[in-house]
């Protein structure tokens, strides 16, 4: 295959667009890799249909497509676009809407509006945070989705079908079945819940997807979910939340972010990531209480908040290190931009 | 009338002060125009007395006077002062206090303290937001008034007479009378509620006031309220809130801000303003739910939040455009500084 | 005693560390003075044991030691460290945890994690606020402690023994015993509550500690608590909260900050501090209502918020003044770094 053929292939817009969409899915866990995104999507489809909520998977696809197209329509810098950075908030919006809201036309139209919104809100938040040298992470998804989930309680057109009722923080049972097989399932669900999927099989897909891009990221995802699981059990958090992996997904993201993306990997940054993972568990627990009176989900806010707390001090563990927190993407050199891969 | 006479007239301090106070009222809807402010005040007095709550109108007058004097006392830059930018938060404080609190001496003293507070809080917030190239809009009013409305629940000296009780978000009826005459009234009330007035006649005064300064602003106020009304009805929001115009006032402000103040008017910025107006309706609905457990009003926060979301990305629709978001005022060239007008 | 001996003494690490720890305690009220810190600690121990909650005093000691060691471990700039600026958030964490949570092993481990966390969160918040030319004050303590208090409601391992139950804002009694002796006790408790101690004797210790470093600071602490007490009584706030000094501690800190730390003392800054003290009372009342549905304490957040509102406008009362808000510490020239003192 000569150079001309390659150029022709990469010029095919539909093929390009597909890769960008897949990379957008991979970027939810910081992987600029279409194969990762493909495996993530497989995991999402498996989990969604296994949970009899196939709309979640189609929502994810719609979300990433809409937010990617929005970036192009607004003529935002292409450099972000080709790396999938327009799409990763949108794919999460697409998972969240059918997970929490009833399946109506208004839900789908709101999903499209919200997924589009995340694209320029990300640009806006990144502008806002630029003086602090941090990135908005998945907070555009969190912020925009919170708006629509709250609005759903004031609009019959958006049915709050799968949302928990608002209530003051109250009693709960910390009993969870702690057999070895169960623990493995909770641990894998913690990874699957990054995309709001309640399935341990999906956790395996996600680990495979991470490994396809970076063994180190896969390792830290596994470590993050395990550490969070043990901490939540030790501190006797809600058993049903532990079993559903709801104490795992935020620490998974914190662990990947601190150990592999924003700091050069070494033993100091590894220790830093472990502390960050532990703190995320408390932030997660606190946010469950904070949002209980409103009856909305924490989404990935605990990950964002904790990661910011560990990036803002700009602590350097390496004399030769020049971290550029504002563009996580430039750190990821794994491109799938040519068809040779 | 020769130049000397003009100069003499403009030197009369009381006349100057009156114009500044009127411009402060006009600046609530971004109009640096004393006639606009006068028509707004007429609308406020009409609506307040029609609603048997005349204190609202006198509060508005007191608020704008106090916050304007505060700017002078603190020797803040006169350039803001002559354009009415010290007073627009104060006039809203003056409308809000008698609308929500009982008519006691402490209420009036608190109103004075809060109106004064908004003047330097505006300077502080504008300093804070300067790196982001956005303006604090009416958020000083929102923030300071929230403090006092919350405090009122902890102080018998400030009776929470007209505030709704704190409650967890719950069920509501989306039934509203949708006859044509009713729709017109809801639409005009949406404009009147910018100053917390529940009267469709006041909406006419406000449209006239806007038209006196800028036909384009009047048009977009009308479009914003109409779009919001249709959206709220389509998504089946609370019928009584729709009828009271409570889904209209924030979108009205967003529409004026995005379509006529912060972007050079063209078809792209018009489309942008329409999307912003739609998003404001969801932010408004979400904030009703967010604040329900506290039993305080959203005030104009949904407008501020949405407008920021649409300004922070610094998207440019015109190659020749150099928007300076941090000083909306410098865009408005309509001065009433000379008696010729 | 010759120079060599002095140098030898200052080289003794244990003695150095003790002074830094004591200064950290003093810095809670902006005093870079080990004797102040010692008197504060005496007041804390007296109040803790008088209230049959000795763990509060030992928590305070543990908190300041842990957060100071954390600063050294992370190699943060020593200039902050020697002035006690690593420790003042930690000592407050140490007071707060045993005040609100049950005395379990997990409480003590969480206290250590949270005290350590405040050290780099302070660095992070100061970085974040640097463009605004304000300091994070005690907000790192507030933010980190809120996380753990909220998390405690979702974790049986952290018993919410002494926390009030979450409830919607409701009725309360504003009756307090207003005899002269009682008023004196409320006034002194307002000062003691800066460290969450409910004892008028402790208030005397704190006044003595302030006077040891700065008579002006002691005077303004006294004035701040008195003004807040009268305001809360006049506006009929909750009688039990007034009696416990819970309307006093935030205004005490605002008064010291505005009158003696961030502005050159003169009659203008004195008037500014008085207005700031009054506003703090309303912010305090508002935050009690805001946090009632979550059942967590306001801590010193009202002081932080109000002080920011009065610093952000960067109003100058003195032509020759060059306030450097971002480093309150450099203003305090009283060093105890040599054994001569």
C-alpha cells in the first residue's frame, strides 16, 4: 500500500469521523485511542442490553456524535476535535439521560441540546480555569446534566422515571455480601460505572479497552477501584451502593488522572495518586449526602473535585518535570490518525 | 440654546443625580437611557400599586438611590457611575425586599445595607471575573439578596411574610389556561417579572421603555419571553409559574444580552441568542428545584448562569469583531448626558 | 549568651518545631506569635476539659502537628512554614472532628487525613485566588471538614454523634436570657467559638493571647463579638445560638482581618471593618439556614465569604497604601524566630 492510498483513505470523511467519535469515547478515561473507544462502546452496549435499558447505549452513540458535530459547527480548534476532546462529555450525557429519565421524545431532544451544550461549556470552563492551570475534566458533562436532571423535577415532559426521590439524609444499611466472588463483581462494577453501567462484564470490557491503549492506565483503574472498594467497606458505607460499584467509578478516574496523565509516573506520583484515590471516596460519600435533598446523582463530580484539589497546588515530584495541566491531551502521544494501526 | 446654558444645566447636581438614578433603573435591561428608566419606574409603580404592594415601588427608588450614593461615597470610578452601573443592582434589591419580606423597620434598614453592599460586591465580582472576560451582570443583586432572604429564616426581625415554605421538590400541576388572551398576559408578565412585578400592564411599560432606547432590545425581549413561554408549556412546567411569568424574565434578559449587547448583531448571534434563551428555560426550571428546600427565589440567577455559559467560550461569529465582554457599558453609545435629548 | 549559643539553640529542631506549631495555633486569628498560640492552646484545653470533651484539645494538637509536618514532607516553601501558616487550618480540623464526630479509630485516622489535606488545599486555593489578590483564609479547613462531615452521614464508621439532624429550615425561639452577666458570657463565648469552644473562660484566654501579640487585634476581637451580639439580639435570632456564642466567632475574625490585617488602620478602615462585622452576622444567619437540610456546621465560612466580599473590590482608604492581600503573613512582622524573645 503506497502513500497515495493511505492519504486517500485518511481523506474519507466518514472514516475520519468514525475514528474521532471512537476516540471521544476513549477520552472519558483519558485515552486518545479509537480501539479503546470501540471496546468501551462494546462494553456499554453489552451492559445496556443486559440491564434491559438499550436506550443507554444508543444515547451514548447519539451524545458523542452530537457533541462532536457541535465542535465542528462552532469551528472550535480542530486540534481538540481530532483527539476526541469534543465528544467525551457528550457520550456521558448520552449514557446519563436514558439512565435517569423516561424514554420520551422530549428526553431525546433534551439529550441532543445538552450534549451540544457540553462542547462549548467545556471551552468556556477551560478558558475559566486556564489561569489556574487545570482542565475542566468531565465537569461540563456533570454541570450540564445536573441542570437537566434538576429541571426534570419541574417539567412533566421530562419524566424522572429512574431517579431516586429527594429526601433528607437518613439511615441506611451498610450490609453487603462480602464473599470473594461478590467482591470481584463489585470491583469490576466500579470500573463499569464510569459510564453509568451496572455490569461486571462491562468492567472487563473497559479494562481491556484501557489495556489496548495503556497497560499502566488499566493497572491504575484496577487499583483505584480496589482501593475505593476496601475503603468504603472499612468505613461501612451503604451496602447497596458498594455492591453497585457506586463508590468505585470516581476513584478509578482520579487514579488514572493522577498516576498516568498529569504527573510523570514515579514512586512519588504513585503515592500521590493513592492518597487522591482515598480522598475521592470521602468526597463521593459527602456528595451523596449533599445531593440527597435534590434527588440527583453525583455523576463524576467527586472525581473532578478531588483531582482539582490534587492539581491546584502544582506540587512537583520531579526536578525535570514541566507539567502542562491545561492540556492533558498533549501528553497522550498514541495517535490512531493513520490507517496503519 | 447656547453651549453655556447647556453646561450650566448639566452642572446642576440634583438634575445630574436624577438622570443617573434613572439610567441605573434602565441598566437592569442594559439600557443606558434615562427615559427608559423613567418608563421602567412608571411600570414598577403601576404594578406595585395594582398588586396592593406599593412598598415595592418605593423600595425600588430607595434601592437605586442608596446604591448610587454608595458608589460616590466609596469614590468608585465615575465612568461607571454616570452610566447608571452603580444603581441597577440596588433597584432590584429594592424590588425584592418588600416582595418577599414583611414591612418592618428592620426590613427597610436591611434593604439599605443590602443595596449599598451590591455596589462594592459588583466591583469585587467584576475584578474576580476580569480574567475570564465576563461581567458580573445582575449577580451582585442575586448573591446579596439571597444572603438576606436566607438570614430572614433565622431572624424574627425580618419576617418571611411572602416567601414560600422550604420543602423538598415534589409534585405540581402543569395545567394553565391556554386561551389566546391568557397567553398574551403570561407573555407580558414574563417581561414584567424582570423587576419582580406580576402585572401584564407593567410588561407593556417595559417594552415601551426598551423601545425608547433600542427597538432591537424591545424586539428581543418580546422574542425571549415568547420562546420561553412556548418551551415551558411544551415541557409541561408548573401552570401557576407559567401564568405568573416566572419562566419568562430570565430568558428575556438572556435574549437581550446575547442578541444585542455582547455580540455584534447578525444571523449567527441571533441563532446563538435563541439557543441561549432555550437553555435559560431549563436552567430556570432546575434552579426552582435547587432552591425549593431553602424556600428562596431564584431571582435573576438563571439569566446570569446561562449568559456566562454562552460568553465564556468566547466564540466569535464575525471576523472583524472584537467583543470586550468585561464592559458591556462601553458598547452602549446612547448617552443622555446632555439636555439636548 | 553569645551568638554561637543562640545559633545552637535555634538549631535544635524540636524547639523550632514547637514554636512553629504554636505559631500555627496563633495564626487562626492572624497572630504570628508563639506566646499567643500557647495561650490559645491553654484556652482550648481548659474549655475542652470543662466541657467533658478532652478529645477536642488533643485533636487540636494532633491537627496542627500533622498539617505542619505535611508542609515539610511536601517541601512547600519554608517561608510559610516558619510563620505557622501550614498549621492553622489543621488545628481547626483537630477541634472540629471530635466536636462533631464520635470518638472512634476511624475518626482519628480521618482527622489525620483531613488535617494533612488542608495543607496542600491551602496552597491550591491560594494559587487559585492569586489573580484576585485575596487569600484563602480558613477556607481550606472549612472545605475539607465539610467533606468529611458530609461523608460521615454516609459512613457508619464515622459516627455523627454530636451533629444536629438534617431538617428543613423551621421555627425557633429567639428568647435568650439578657441579664448583664449573661451578656458578658455570650460575648466571651463568641470569641471562644473561633476554635469551636463553648466556654466564656476560654474567651478570656483568647483575648489575653491576642493582647500578647497585638492590643489592637484584642480590641477588635472584643468589638467584633459585641457588635455581632447586639445585632443578633436586635434582629431576634435564635436565643440558644446567641447564648452559645454562635453569632460571634465569624464577626470576630472579620473584624480582626479588616481592621488590623488587610488594611492600614485608620478611621476609614475602622468604619469598613464595622460594616463588615454587621454583614457577617447576616451571612452567618443565612448559612445556618443554607446548611440546615444537610445538618452540618457553618464553621468559619461566613467569615471567609464576608472578608472576600470586602477585599475583592480593592478599595483603598489611603493614598500611600499598597495592600498585598495575597500574603497576609508578610504584614505580620512579629517574629519569634530567635530565642531572645
